[in-house]
C-alpha cells in the first residue's frame, strides 16, 4: 500500500507499506521488521504548552500571564503515589488566592481542564470545587470555566456537573464521551478457567434530570483540523475570550 503524506509546509513524502509473512520464528520476525517504514523524525514536545503535551503529571496548575488565566488540569480522579488529590487542590487554591490578592490581580479567570479525565473517584475533587465556590471574586459569570470533551468520562463528568451546579462554572468544549445517567461503581472478578478479569457495574447513577447521551457544554468550542495542526486550543481560547 502506498501512502503520500504532507507536512505542515506542504512537502510530500511517499511511503510504501509492503505486505509481510505471518510466519513465526526468526525468519517471520525479520520479514515483519524489514517491511516496517522507519520513523526518521519524532516530534519535539518540549516546547509545547502544558495543555498540548502528550504526557504530563496528572494534575497541576500554571499561570498564563498574558491572559491572566490560571489554568488547572486534572487528568484522573485518583491519588498519585507522590501526590494526593487533596494536596493538589490545596496548591491550586493557594495559587488562586495569590493571584486574586496581587496588586493588580494576576488572574481574571480560572479554567479547570477535565478533557483527558476518564474517571475514578469523583469525591476526591470536592475540596477544589467547594474552595472555588467559596472564592467570592470567582462567583461572577465568566470568571470560572471547566473544559470538557470526548475524553471526559464517568467521575470526571460528575466533577464537571458539580463545577457548574455548585461553583457556577461555565462548561466549554465538546460533549463528553460518556453518558451522565448510566451504570458505574465497577467491581471485578476473574473467570474460573481463563482467569480473564471481568468488570461489572453495581450501581446506576442519575446525575442530570434529562436522559442525554452526553453532558453538553454551555459554550461549544470544538477543535478543527486547522486548529489542531496549528497547535491552537480553541476551547481554552473560547474561555479566555468570553465576556
């Protein structure tokens, strides 16, 4: 199979993917290795902004000074071996307080990014959600945002709902990947012969009154091929531009 690829500058490269034998052993492995096109370059991710890095610590915050935005990310509803979610929440709230207390204030808005969060224990984020609710300057509409998208599932959806209901956050981005009213609270058991681990749900959750297929954003900001290849985050841009 012949593939023609183009880089951002328009330069085209043609790669031929040859078929290979499924035979086992050393000869089969050599055949498969010989048929694979070599990757001559890999993308340099060191200069990417925090929101665009393919790998980052599961939680944290950074000040986007140009827009006076405190960007907080939360990629899993689980404690980490070297940092509990409660400690992360305390650090994030301390950053909020420092930004609001500065003269002039260093932050105009707070953005909580849940787009990479597939779930876990939704209760872990309560200290941050309630702390943001209790910061009076963030109660005005357009001061607190939560980013959601196709990678937002399970407990992260519940966190998004709580940020909207309890703290007044506007949800920005795309519909979530998961359905809010569905089964969860999973447990596991091994099959007796194959020992394959099976997950099963034990509880039905009703998080919203309507039976929707997803949590819908208050402000739609979906990525396009153009924004993706140019390195733009349209959801974050929409939150910053909101008035």
